[in-house]
C-alpha cells in the first residue's frame, strides 16, 4: 500500500520530522505499510531489544529507535543493508541502531528480542517481478510465512511479541503458518477510506503459551475520502513522524 503524499521528498529522499530516509539503492521504497507498522507496534517500558526483519531502507528500525529511547534496535535483511546503515548513522540514534546483512533463518544473536517487527514479503501464487530485488522483497522466495514464524519463536525473549503488517487476503495463510504456536493479541484492520474494503491488517502475536489476554480487534481508516484529507485517528497514530501532521 503506497500513499506518500504527506511525506516531504527531497532529492529522492523522504524527510520525516526527526530523520530522513534515502532509498535510491533499495528495491522496496518507503510506503504506508512500513509507517503503519512502525507507528502501531506497541513499545512497552521494559522493551530494550527490538528487531526489524527485512529492514530494507531501515525505516521501521528508525521509527522504533525514535519511539524507544532506551532500546537497542537491530535491522536485518538478506539484501545489502548499507543504505539502511547510512540512514541510521545520519539519524539522532545511530549509536543504538545496528544493521546486519543476513538471512533470518541463520541469524544467531547473543541475546533474544523483546519485540520483533516485520513487513514481510507476501506474494506467493502470483508471478514474480522481473526485478530480482523487488521479487525478494515482495514474494515469499527467501522468507516464507513459516520461516518468519519459526524465527520469531526462536528469537523472541520470554514474553516477547511479534508485530506484522499483511494484506487482508494473506492473514489466513499467515495464521495457518503460525500453526497454533503463535496467538494473536491485537488485530487492526486498515481501510484507505470508509467506503473501501479492508486493505491491510496489523497483527501482534505472542507464543501461544504466553498469551495473557483475549485478542483486541479494531479498525483504522486512513483517509476521509476527500483528496489528501486524513482521519484524526490516522493523524494521531503517525503524528510523531509525518511533517504535515
């Protein structure tokens, strides 16, 4: 889901209130999905180690670093992370941001994470893009839903949480891949306007044996239906980041 009219572009970069994201070397560009996930993910006061799987430009990692001033944030990607590292170094939180080029399937950190976030590849049955980078970023070629769930179970600290953003059409397939090992704690369904069908779903999950509450389900509408007019709820969620909010 791409909707960037309220982000200021400067010579190919996207400027947010407290950081800038350059993306000319990244196959997947800044989009609404990543901003939604970075803003929606709950950060608890005790969360000290955060992981962004498939970090790309480093956008979500940067958002988490802004929101969690005492946390160390790691972004990993199977592709080159040099641009994410440059974006991190140029931000106010460069000393707390770490980027590693590695497949999550073999990632073996010294410590586990309190929070894992991912804007994962999701196309499975569709034809791959002719661009190899976009294929890796958008299709479940190198990171299947099962791989992501396995990684979360292995890399989460006790009591940790996984947050993802998915197309509505892929939620059932993701939950089947979780296979009862992960349980949904929060679910927010996202519409672009009130009259449009649900486009994206945000999920927060924990290990099933650690689930401490019944699922909380709600809805978020991004725009009112008028051109570039956004709902108060979307403005409140993303107001820390977008220059125009």
